[in-house]
C-alpha cells in the first residue's frame, strides 16, 4: 500500500531557477508570442525591467509540482491559479503547498509560488490519486474511470487578492497528461505542458 494523505499535510518545497531560456521556451511552447516574454528591450519599453514568465508556463510548473509529489498515476482534475509578482530571469521561484481536502481518491492542494518580489502564483489544484492512498473512508472511492470527463482550469492574471474567483474554462482530460489550455483565446486544449 502506498502513502496516505490527509488534510494539513505539507508538500516539500520546490525551488525553480527562473532562466531566460525557461521563460522564452515556455512562451514558445504555449504559442504565446507576446514580445514581453522574449524581447528584453521591448519589455523595458513597456515598463517591465526585463522579460517575464507567461501564465501558461506558470500553470505547467504548478501542475508539475503537484503531480511530482503524488506520482505518475496522479491526474490533474482542476487548476485554479492567480498571478501576482512577475517571474524575471535570474530569480528563483519557491513552490510550496499543503493539502486542504481529501475526498476518496481526490485531493485538493493549496499552492503558493514566491520569488524575491513576492507572491508569483497562488491557488488550488485538485488531483485524483488512484488506489488506497488517502486517509478518506474507503467506502466510496472515486476512481479515474468514474471521474468527470473534463478538467476545469481557472486562471487570473490579476493581483493575488482572493476577492473573486476566475471563470472556469473546461478542457478535455486525457490520461495523466497535464492541461495546457488556460484561458479563453489562449492556446488550445490540444497537447500538454510538462
């Protein structure tokens, strides 16, 4: 039997070096060609000290943080994040998380990603962890085959104030592949971000 999880459990922190290559590669991989994600001079002309990471790359890193903790059988079911302080090259983002809720095989994790400026990302991730791995009662487990056929992803690029909840965007869930579509008009639901 694998590990058990319960509300209040803390995930180990993950330090991510924010490199120029990570920022540019993430923007290209998610087809976000806005100049502020790859051209430092144009980013400065628009008021930023340098290029900065896009929300799609952040979403992929959030998903990676959670699925790395729960293992390869974990399936992302919902990601609801808000952006705050930008990630610039040369910075380090530290991801932390704690389990808020366990319901059968479904675990909800509150996440926070900080950098030297402040809070870069905060939100919740709901993940299905197959098998008897949670501390919830075994009488009504939720298996991946009985889970909803779609994954809900909610994002907001505004400051990280919990005053409102972003509108949900549904994308198909396929196996254990992370979700790549984050907001209306951004990218597509095809492919995954890892």
